[in-house]
């Protein structure tokens, strides 16, 4: 079923009716094992909330999440515990996940202690190996967060996500705060780790360039909805949804970006989303039906799903 996360909005006045913020408003997608699935969209579109739902940092209002075919809502306590090992998250700001008063070694060993992994020696070995895998000398275990550069801190953030040998990692804006040269080092590290360890990623970023570079497939979100899913890279064809086209034309690369569409206006509030297609107030191609009918995300061709009235559902077999 489709996934929804609504947050109640504090009432402004006594007689105001309760409003909800539709952070994630009925989305449905799958990520294949061993795949990097990118999630892109402007801030507030629901991509971080989607990532937090997948690691269950927040609970959905409606819908369920299937992990290896099983709804995680129905897992027993011990199954949930092993799921918490399997699924990890890397945040934009590694500062927030690093305790300034604790050494890097302590931070990396803590999850192993919580999950009762090995004895002290085994845990120290795992910490050293993981540091090496993220390109840091094992000596870094005795350092404190303030002694590290931004890139080194993000390497520690990645190591913290890796120590429990997870299968699936949500990576939320993990390179956005870094300089461009450091960004590409971290992206390449993430790609290398994914291949070596056979990991699956949900890679979240507002930066379409970065998402397209690292991902196998890309989902585009707008106001809590998935508006398009396409295959990234050379294999991928042109973007179809008018919003994806606008995102593409805002990045300086000539390929795929023939007709320029500029986004006009602001993103509307997810508390009062527009009727019909939520993109209609900003869409240059909107018609009457767009104002009244919500378009469904439909498969319109190989590897391609779009939610827009301009496109017909493909009638060939997937
Ligand atoms: Fe634009 Fe209509 Fe398509 Fe929405 S459904 S993106 S308003 S053409
Ligand atoms: Mg975010």
C-alpha cells in the first residue's frame, strides 16, 4: 500500500480546524537489492521523511514498508532488532551523530556493544578495519571529532553506518555540506563500498547532478509525491515530467536539456497542497484536468514511471 506521513500542525486559534502537513503523501516504490536508488527534489518535498520512514526513525501515518517481502510493521521484537542492524542511515551533518566528548573509536564501538557483537578485541578489530575501509588510518580511533576535517567527519559517519555490516543504507544529503572536490571523493567511496559489500542505498539529495552520478534509478519527489522514476546515466532517456524537466534545465549540462523550462513561483505549502496535480500552479503545460484530477504514478515505458496527465500508460508488458 502507499506510504503516507502526516504531521499534525499546531492550531493557530481556538476555532481553527486541525491541519496536517502532508510530508509524504501516498508514495509507492521499490528498491532492488544491490541497487542505488536516488531520491531528488527541492527542500520540503518529503525525501528526508521518506528516508526516515524506511529506517523507522519516524512511523508512517498509513501504509506499510516491505523489507525482503515482509511488512516491517508485523515484525517481532527480535526480528526488529536484526532489522535495525540491517538498515542504517548517514546524515548530512556528521557532527550531529558524533559525540564531541567521545573518541571516534568509542563512537564506532558503541553500536557493536549495543548489539552485543564479539568481545572487546573483536570489536576493536572491526573498528580498525572499518576505518581503513573508509580511507582513514586506524589511529583515528583515538581522535576526537573536532580534530577532523568535514570530509574526515563524513568518513567517520559512513564508518558508523557500516560497523554493524548492514545491507541497506539511507544516505541523506551526505555530501551537501562538503566542498566539491571532497564531495566527489566521498561519492566515489560510497560507490566503492556499495560494490565491495553488495550494499543497497537510498541516496537522497537536492542536487540532481550528484544523484544522477551515483544512482542506478532516480525518483523525483514534489510536495510529498513521487512524480517520476527513471533510469539514470546514459541508459536513461530524457526526463518526461514537466517538473523533472525543469530540474534538469536548471543544471548546466547541454545533454537532455534541450528546451529550457524555468521553475516559476514558490513550492506551495504541504499543509494546503494545490488541488489535482500539485505541480499545476507552476506547470507551463497545465490544463483544466490538471487542476481537478490527481495524476497517478503510472508506468509509461521501460524503466519509467510518471505521474502526469500528458502521458498514457504503457500497454506493453513490463
Ligand atoms: Fe503539468 Fe498537468 Fe502534468 Fe501536472 S499533470 S505536471 S500540471 S501537465
Ligand atoms: Mg532533507
